[in-house]
């Protein structure tokens, strides 16, 4: 009766106050009511069993003794089964209820942990972002203050990463993190060689319509430029005569130069002796799959002697020619090849050059070649390869001056260019320029042991927003002689990022601190829209008073 009263009061309370929120006390009362209801159901069941027992006893009194005993036995068995079934059912219900409660508890706890983890992660990310903002604001203030007092302030407007530069600001070999291709770290997008179709058509249209028909250089053209025309046979004979104690450069054509360091070392740059800069030597007089040659090379491969080192700047067809490299290898003219990253595999796969004769370098790496005399034989061997960006004191020069052997230090330096031999391998190989220093031991003809320093610019643009060539001059210069390109620069909207014009070539000459420079990469292949005689003419106008420091010479 008390349970009924309690339930009646609770139901009445909920009926008159239906919108009131349940408190913990009310939930506790509900649990008590549920427990009382369960207890009441058990009491009713036991009461029913007792009433059945009394009813059966009354029936047994009317039966005979045997029937009563048999009936009582059946009833006791049925009672036992009912009690067993009742408790077994209760046990199963208890197990089911327990498992349900535990599963709900686990679900709630996992959800609670997930919510806590999510909120904690959100709080941590907000803390980190706020910290980064504060750090960037503070760093920006310091950088703006430092820029006021620094000597050079450089602004890079294209995507770059800190890992692309050293702490001192020297550019390192850099790759686009998304494509995995090499980039110029100071201008990673505009100088990667990719051009829009409208830009290509704009250039090709002017080349097809307004490009002057210029024939290969004849005697009158050369004489008007240089005042004389040198005899070709005399030039061939003179090419093999070294100048003791000095650097001698023989311009074979385009970017191919024969460099002699006194009478000890001979270096060949970017060998190109074919009649066409193209993957195929078809239709050699037309611009079909390539560019025909204006001026033949002053020396053929058969005219060359033994070459100690060949340096290659990049893989374009006018600098890395398959036929020329194959012929040099077949005739065993070259002892070592120095190339930037990626070209070693190309030389091994396409030419079959021995792996041990190829030295592959990245920017700011230097390899030392030592010439050793053993009896009547003179051998050239590789000493070591090391980086020089942390070698600002240039102690390697002092070590070379103390050596008893003739040494040749070949350093791979940066350049602003790009690479491609097909539409699918653009910038998968590196490009570079080369700084070559010969350290010759004293002898009867040379009383002093002075290093001879040469710079080969290869193919390069002039970055106006970054002091690239000034860094090369500071770290590897000054140079006794340099070979700098002055051609293939028109139209400027198309060629500016890849090729420097004569005015920019003069800036490079001054930045690298070269005593004398020779103009290359002009008058050999009609790669661009300028006439044959324009580059050396403009160069003379730019150098003016210092016309002996930077000169354009004839082929050969």
C-alpha cells in the first residue's frame, strides 16, 4: 500500500508539473520506485506459489494415499522446475542488463574521451597558431629593423623555402616540393622554362614574319666586325701552342671553348661540333626539329689533343650534343667528365661512358684533380670532392700552394637557367656554371706559384633581384679570365629569364671580378631574333673605355 501511495504521488506530481527538469534527486527516486516494483513482483510470484500449494493440499486430502503421493511428487517436480526456470531467467536478465549497462558506459566514456581529445587538440592548435603569429610579428619587426641597418636587403616575390639557402644567403640545389624538379631558388616560378602557348606564339610569329633572313657569316661581315679575318690554318696551329704561366682560351664556337692552363691542363667546355642543335641531324639547312649552324666550328674533334676534363653546364641540345660526346668517347680524347646532377646517368645510358670517369657535382661542390708523374708516365687522378660554402677562409688555396704536384680545382657554381631534352624531363637535371682554378708548381720557367682562375658562365640569365654573380665573385673570384654569353637575348619578354644580353653580361663581368672576359654564345646558332653582328656591336658600346677587359673575338 505504501508503494502504491508513493507511485500515485509521483505520477500526480509529474502530471501537474510536466515541464520541470528532472534532478538527480528525482532520478534517484525513480530508481527506488523501479526497485520496489521488482521486489513487489517477486512477492506476488512467491504468494502465488504458496496459494497453489495450499490449493493442492486441499485436493490431496480428498484423494487416496497412493494418488496423493504420486500427485504430490509430480507437483514437487513441477515446482522445482518452475523455481529453477525462474532463477535461471533472472540470472539471464541480470547478465543482459549488466552487459547493456557496461556497453552504454563504454560508449559514453569513449565519446567523452573523443570529445575531450578533440577539444584538447583544438586548444593546442589555437595555442600554436597564436604563438606562431606572435613569433612572426616579432620576427617581422626585427627583420624590418635589421633591414634598415643591413648592407643588402633582398626581396623574393616568388615561392621559396629556407632550406634553399644557407644562413649566409648562398643558394643551394633546390627542388620544387610538389613536382620534385629543380628550380632557381631566387625565382622559382618565372625562370623554370615553362612558357604559355600565347607567349610561344607571340615569339614564333615575329620570328616567322619579322625575322631577318641572315646568312652565315662571310669574310666581309667578319672583317667589318673585327677589322681583319684570321687565317683558319694559322688558327688551328696556334690552338695547340700553350702560353706558359697563363690561361689560353680558344673559342671553337657557341659555348665550346678549349682552355689551356699553361702547359699542364686542358679543359673543354660544352662540346658542340654538329651542324645542327637538334635531337636529329635531318634537314641541316632548315629549322626543322632544331636550329642549323651559322658558323662552322674552328676546330674539329680530330684536331683536338688529349683533354684532361670536359665540363658540361646543362643538357640543352646546343650545349650537350649526342654526336659530339659520342665521338669524343669513341676516340678516347677525354680522361674525365665533370657534370651537374642528373647528367651522369644520361652519359652512362646513352653514350656508354665509364662511371669512374664521370664526376657529378651539385652547386658549391669542388673536385680536385692532381697530375702525378710516375717515371715517364703522367697520370691524372681525383683527390677529393667537398663543399666550399663553409670554406669562406679559402684555406684550400693555401693547401694547394704547399703541394708539390700540379692541381686543378673544378667547382660547380649556380646559374639562372633550366634544363630539358624532351617535353617530359624538364628540370629533372641540374644546370650550373664552372669555376676552374689551376695551381701549378714552381719550375724554371715559372718562379712564382700563382693560381690561374677561370670562370665559364655556361648559359645564364641575370637575376636583378638577387646578387648571384656577386656571390660567385666573392666566394670563388677574382678571376683571371672568364667566358660570358652575350647572345640569344631577343625578344626580351621571352629570353630574359634564360639568357643575358650584352648589357647584363657586362654586369656579370664586374660582379664576378674578372680581369678579362671573352664573349661567347653568339654568332653560331640563330637561337633568337637578333642579327649576327648585333651582340658584339652592342657589347663594344657598353664597355666603352674598358674595351680591353671584355672583348668579342672571332671563331677560332
